[in-house]
């Protein structure tokens, strides 16, 4: 809906009334759209609880490969000899 600025009233109260009417109409259309979507798609039965998203994120962190260097693991007291046995030898 295009608005011609030349045809708008100059009175601030009249402009406020126009804005309020448009806001009311937008809210009404949003309600109609919500009802239509509900009618078309049905009630959304599957909802994800926010805690489930955190569980998935935590699982990704735990399964991510460690970014520690061998020197920092050695300094922390982690035994790296077993891991060294499986590394291919380079010439």
C-alpha cells in the first residue's frame, strides 16, 4: 500500500490516529496469519526444550579432538608414550 505524502494530513493528532489504525490492522493481520498457519500446519507438537540444545552442544565439545600440544600434555603429567608408539615414523 503506497502512501502519497501530499495527501497526508498536517495535523499531528490526525497522523497519530492513522498510525494507531495501521498498528491495529497489522496486529489483526498477524493474528489471522497465525490462525491460518495453525489451520494449515496443525498444532506444533514437537518442541525442543532449551536444555536439550545444551546437551547437544556439550556432546559436541566432548567429542571434539583435543587441541593440546604434546608438550603441554607432558607438562600436565599425561603419559604420552602409548600414543607415541602408534605414530608412524617419519624419515
